[in-house]
């Protein structure tokens, strides 16, 4: 059985792999936290070279958010499956945002049960 820290690290690895598959680059830093029935994942350094150039304008930052939302729609099922297998809990919803200014991205996953207490 994994400790809470090991499980949080595993979830972080899943999200770095997800970013790498979707954009070709991983993240320079990742941290996952379990808070009751919620999984919070924070990634840094996820913008591609092209996205960094786009992020110079407000419209460009909006385009980055739109593109990343579409990418998530395509790969959501695979991501959710990996998280559910790792945590032995069902993902009820996935929320995300990305900052064109900082290059950071967050994910918030609502689970069907308290995951924090399972370790």
C-alpha cells in the first residue's frame, strides 16, 4: 500500500505524462495534493515555445486556454482512467486552467469518495 506522499507523487507523474503526450513537453515542476474528496494538481513550465509567443497578447492567452481545453476533451478519458486506477476512486469531474503569463496549469478533480483518508 502506498503512503499519501507516494500516491500524490504518482498522480503528479500521471499528469506530467499527460502533458507530455498532449504537447510534447512535460512540466518543469509538479505537485499533487489530496484534500478530502478533491485532488489538486499544480504544474509549472507547461507552455510550448509557440504558446509562449502567443502569450504575449490577451487574444493569444485566450487561444492557449481554448486549445488546451480542446486537447483535454480529446484525452480526458485516458487521464481519468489512470487517476481512477491509481486512487481506487471514481473521478466525478475535472476542472482546469492554464496561465499564459506564468506558464502554470492547475487541475482540480472531484472524486466520489474521500481520497485523503485512504493512506
